[in-house]
């Protein structure tokens, strides 16, 4: 690590640790600052056996971030806002240097004892991942979201919720502009609230996606607009004092007529379990099957099936260690007639990610963390993607003042 980076990390930790603890959540305005330094041995996810760009695969990077966090409650109304600005620089691939932005504002409202909800907006700018995008071109992803929802508890054991969210995604890279889209999601939910703090609900949702640019695939120019209708059950089950099971799963029908009828339907959703026995350990596990957008130059979405497992060890009052494993299989041929000339097995790949992170909190408002992540992908030859592996390490420090 260069000396300026080491000095900056040390100064941030020492300054924050030497000062009194800052304001806690809900106490008003806080100043936040962080520094991170990292290395990735395959930054641009170059396939195995292929030469790296400029004969280089690895790179070092460092990020400086500063911002404001506001959290204040007046009576039954709470306002929370975040404004962060960051700068990331790379040692070799300097064309990827970028300014990150994170703006969020939320109003948690409550009227009387039966009506409550949330309204808010967010705007973020980050460097999009290169997992499915083989290039040295800088590709910033800008996300704008607006959302509002409200709950009416019309009975001690029943509530109804309605909500709407609008998300807009834009990409700077010319080759990625076909992934620009707007998604609008209205939903309606009815919940039963048990005395045990468990809940069972029924969710009706529609996701409507609009793509402003046609996607060129061979001799075709495809319109990737879609409509996705969902009817799912939402369950939160307090199985015991140490175990919680959460699920949102049911029937999904997606219509995306890029080729022919383009309709897919079936079971989708996610089930997650958390087990926290007495002691210092917490365990999590999850399985899912769902549609997901893809930042690729060829296809716009996949049907993913995955599983994850994780553990957290609270070694001491100030030291926490997290370990996670994630495995996901992606099917690019979710519509059976999309690419009839290519066998279905050739349009699938898998991603596997393992991570380990240790966090030290010398004070409640100071954290120093070190992390390691290994990611591997099996390629889909029909889509021109190859297998790769990457290993990255990160050292970071952040503080609130």
C-alpha cells in the first residue's frame, strides 16, 4: 500500500477514536468519512486463458468518501437523509477513475394509530460491474428511484398495504445503453398479524419495464419491454426464539415478446432462514428462483436459481467476523423459443462467490474492516463468455463525527 494511503487510513482511525462518540441514529446530523484501499487480480473479469487488457489483469484502487447523514424524529414523523460523495482512482486502468454519488431521502410517516408508511427518493452513481461486460470502457450506472407506500391496520390482526415504485437505470458506455430502462411497480398486499409476531400475507404485484433503445442481436433489433405479473405469499415465521424464516414466493408470469410470444411462467421467490442460538454465532441460509436484469451487451435478463449460506461470529464486543458463500445458476434462455438454434445447456452459466470479512469497532462510531472475496464464473460459449476467477482484498476505515 502506498504511504499516502497508509497515512490516510491511520489518520482517519486515530482522529475518530480520539474524539468523543458522535451522534447516534435518530439524533440529527452526522458527518461521515471513509477510506478504502483494495486489489483485484482480475479486475475486468477477463476469461481464463485470454490475455489481459494491456497484458494486465490486476489493479490496485483506492476510494475516499465523505458525506452527511441526517436522522431526526418529530413526534410520529421521522426524516432520514444521506448525501455522500466519493472518488475512486485506479493505479493502471486510470480511464475507470470515477466520482461516486449517493443521495437518499425518506419520510417515515404515521397518522393516528392505524396509518403509517414511507415516501422517498434516491439517486446513485457507481461503476457498474464487469462480470458480463468485457471491456476497458468506463461504464457508470446511474439509478434514480421514487417510492411511496402506506399501511392501514384496520383490525388488531389484519392490515392492508399499497405501494408504488419507479426505478430508472442509465449506463454511460455506448455499448451498454441498450440496458437503459425504467421499471414501474405497483403492488397491493393483505397481511395477517399473529400474536407471536409472525405474519402471513398475500402480495399482488405488476412490474412494467420499458427500454428506450432496441437491442441488436445478429440480424434482429429486439424490443426488450416486458410486463411481469406476480401473485406471491409473504411469510415471516418466528419458529422459535432463535429461528426466523422469511419467504416471498409464488406464481410469476413474465411477458417479454422479443421473439414470438415470449411468455414465461412458473414458481419464483426467495426463502431465507436466520438462526441465532445462544452465544456469539448467527447463521443464515437462503434459496431463490427469480428473474434478474443483466448488464450485458447481448441479453437483457436471466432466470436465476441460487442458494447462499453465511455465518457471523461476534468474537468480542468490538470484533465481528462474517463468512458467506453464494452459488447461482443463470439461464439466459428463459423463453423457450428465444434462440431455437442453440441448445439450452449452451445458454447457461453459474456464478460462485465466497467472502470473508473482519470488522473492528474501537468506538461505536468507528469501524476498520478487512475483506477477501473470490468469484468464479463458468462461461456460456454460445454467448461468447468464458470462465474466469478473481480474487480481491480490501482494507477500509470509516467514521462518524
